[in-house]
C-alpha cells in the first residue's frame, strides 16, 4: 500500500513519497509527515539485530517510499550513498564511560552528520528525475554544514542545478572551502552580503514566488523541512540501539540540536517501536527549545553567535512536526498555534507539555562550558570533540537518570571542522583534516558575492540554470 503524506496544517493536498521529495514547504505553510507512521513489531525488531548499516537502512526506509521506489532499487541507492564513508561501520559507536557512548556520524565526505541524509537525497532525486525526464533547481541557505553536504550529495545529478546561499564572511574557512572548491557547472555558491537569517528569508521568499525559474523547473528544498532528510536519519537510532542490546533494553540519546530535525528522527524511531526512555535536547545559548520544554513557552529570541554555529537558530522549524503529535494530529490547532507564533509567542497547554516531558529532557550549554567539556573529554578519554558534540556529551551527563540504560550522544561533526573552538579549549592538540581533505586550502575557490536583493539573485539564478 502506498504511504501518503499530509501537511501539519491540514490545508494542502496529500502527496506520495515522490511528491514530498520534490516539494519544500506544503502549500499551506505546513510541513509534510506520513498519514500513518510505519511501525515494527517486537519480532520484526528482533530480526533487525545484527544487520549491516545498509541492510538496516533499506529495511527501515522501505515502508516510507513504497509505491515510488522498489526495494531492490532502494537497496542500490542506499549502498551507493554510504559506500564512500571512511569507516566500514558507517556509524561506529565509541565508549566514553561505563554507560556513556558516542555515535560517530562524521565519517561522510563533508565530516558532519548531514551527509547521512544528503548523500541519499541526491541519489533519490537523480533516480526520480531521470524517470520523470525532469530537471529541478535546488536552493538552500546554510550557516555552514548543510551547504557542503548538499553540494557533495547532488554534484553528480545531471538533473539538478544547485544554488547555496551563505552569509559572506560568517562561515568558517573550512566550511566555505568545502562548498566553493567543488567543481561542476551545476554548482553555484552565493556569498550574500547579510547574515544567515537574511539568506533563509531569501530562500523562503523564493519558494513562494518561483516564477523567476526557467519554464518547467521547480524548486526543491534541501534543508531539514524536506521529509527525505528526516527519514534517512531515523536509521542510525535503530543501528546504535541494536548494538547496545536493543530492543530488549531501552537506550537513551543526547542530540546536539538546532532545527530539531535530527532529534525528531529519534522521536520517530521511538514511535516506530524502538524502546527509548530519554531523548535529550542539547542546545547552546540559542535555547528556544530548552525554554519551551522547561516553561511551556515557545518564544523566539534574536540569534547570538556561539562556538557551535550549526546550532545558532532562533526557531526550530521541525518542532511543528512534534506539535502536530502533541496536539493529537489536530491540524486546525497546529495552524492556529503557528499563526499565533508568527505574531509573538505561544504557550503549550499543560497536558501537552507533560506529554513532551515524558520523553524529552533538555539542557543549555554555554561557550565556556563547551570549552570545559572539550578539555574534560580530551583528558578523560583521549578523544577530541567538536563543539557541537561537546554540548551533547555535557547535556548527556546532566540529563542521565539512574537505571535508564545506556546514553548515546550523537557526534554530529568531526573536530577538524571547527579547529578554532577546539584550540580555545586548550587541549594541546589541533585536530587534523582527514586525507581526502588534506589539500583543501590549496584548491581553487569559486563563488559569487551578491547583495541581499532578491530580484538580483533571481536574475542571477535564471541566467545560470543549465
Ligand atoms: C545541523 C547541525 C546540528 C543541528 O541539527 P538539527 O537537525 O538542525 O537539529 C548539530 N550539529 C552539527 C554539526 C550540525 O551540522
């Protein structure tokens, strides 16, 4: 049976998997999610223990794409997506303490967990667009990691022109070079004279008014509102849990969180049948979710720059998907809440907050504590952590509860991606880039610098589309 997807706000047409893959936001401003979430029985879960990463990925993802992509094809796309990861296990687990573990998600081509989703997304797009004989335009805003992961994931797609907007001068040198040194006539890096919010606003406005595109083209979103990205990330929660005794023993996860995409995937794994006791929302000083979970008030505050830039957000888009469940799938109520939120702040009803608190805990970690944590882990385990991961391990210790079972922190980036933050922690060791990126600083860069002017950007894009 083909799975259909509906909007959290209830006013957009339902779509099949191919539809949500090629869509961005739903037409009513909501986000797509499955009409009925696939779930695994206890026997099915037990049968999944011991599977390789790619076997498991095929098994977990296949119910989501049924009717669009057959299992053999999916299996090939999955194999190709994870073949070039630099660790045979794809997502290896490392022990930090008696019951504290690290899930290394940085062995993909761009050294951040976003490769897990975007390597697959690029191949899914290529497959579907080849069959349909169509071309699309990818447009995305990045504060660093999404841009390079999207470019690496889609660079070989013949049916895709890709435009990444980043704030000029506000991404790290490693992050910028990972985007601007990738060759290819279909890849365009746009350094925007503005900040990340400006870039995001330009992308959102372009999705609403896409008439500037050449005839027959449409825009595809590559940020985590795209359902296919969330779907790919569900897999590693199962993988880690099975390695630690699941499904017979519950496991807990601490997730460095920004847009709520990664941890929402963990929530879905739980709803699909995986026993999880505690999901820790680890935030930096941009703590909109920590405030929400402790007070019930969801209120935007201005972004402040931190040592963990990939978590510098003022709102978490995917939180709307959780709200939909917390309000028992009442799309009218979700639409009302999001409308109220756009004009200020919202207060969660008491019972609703209690439901969220039954599964989620949270902690906020400052820059100073992040440096302390990097040093602490270096001294106690000999591991260098990137600042995002360090926020996760700190929050994991703060939120662990006795008798709940193992706690797994998602290591979202390789420390060499953020050498300045690691140096600040005074660990007396500077993380080295892996061999495939060793000459990153010798490669030629390619980008265009543009004003924060939507008409000029649209004219530029229309001219560059192949
Ligand atoms: C994107 C990112 C995050 C935040 O993930 P969300 O899905 O936005 O919550 C955390 N750490 C790193 C290194 C990232 O690149």
